[in-house]
């Protein structure tokens, strides 16, 4: 299959023409309109090579339905221990910066470079991107960030500096998604960590059907 080179306009080819690894297109820019358009098409930017952006729509796709989130006994105790405080959208820049610095097994460096940070900061300023922040003794010790459009939350990355801190942030995100009527959290690609927390992989076609339904719902605007 051919891999598309994107034009200047914020448009994408059909995802069913993706490569077996999910690669849909290369190029374009990281403008806010293009990034928002990518999510609504079931596509996300994964990394950059030199000046080229690589856009993916993997099959299968990992999702977490809020009602399926699994709380272990140890996490339940930690949630109710009052050792942590969870906030939304107060230190977005610190959360994405910490995610960029997080050392991850099997990964050489990070895809969250200054260009990525800049565009997600713009989406945050526009009210689309959000951070969930776990504090202990008023110190940021974990969290995650992502993008909310319609009735979908597109998770991007998480970090922790204290045990269970990112899980506690995810738990609070799940609860907020229930409050706002968000249908699913897009986790992008499969991981054992997310499987243990209740996420599961679904065929890309099913994901696109869920996505289309979620995009018909008005989203909660502005800060969370």
C-alpha cells in the first residue's frame, strides 16, 4: 500500500488504506486544526523523524470504557488513604514536560519533543487538551494528559514519580469521564499495564464506529 504525503490542508486519507503497522501518512504540520482533524478521523501523530511527522491508526485499537476500569484492592486503599490530591488543568505544562522526561523501558528517548509540547499547549489554551495531576504534600508526583473531543478522550501519555500516582490520576479521569458522559478513553496501542486496568483491544472498524458516535455528542468546553 502507498503511504500518503500530506498536503498543506488539514486532511487525511482513509484509515483503511493504512500500512499493516498502522502508518497512514507522513508529513503535514502540527497545527491545531490538523491535530484536531486527525483525532476525529481515528488518527494520531506518533513521532517525528527530522521534519516529517508520522501519522498512525493502528488495528486493533486499545480503548478503556469507563465502566470497565479495574480498581485493585491496593489501588482502592491508596485512593481512600488521603495521601494524594488530584487536580485538573492547573499545571498542564508541568505534566507534559514530565511525560517527555519519563524513562520508558524499550524506548530510546521520547516522541514528545518541543514541537509536540507546543501544539498540545495550544490545544490546552483552546480548551481541548487536559491534564490530570496527582499531588502529594503539594508536590506533583504523577499525572496524564490528553485531548477531549465530543464524547471521547484521547489519552496521550502519563508519568509517575511515586507509586500508583499515575493510576490514581487515571482513576480520577475515569470518574470525570462518567460525569461528562464520555464514551471511551482512547489508549492507542495495547499494553499489559492498561490491560490490567480494564482496557481492551478492539478492531479498527469497531473503533471508528464508536468514534463516529462519540463525535456527534457536544463536549464539555473549557477547563475541567
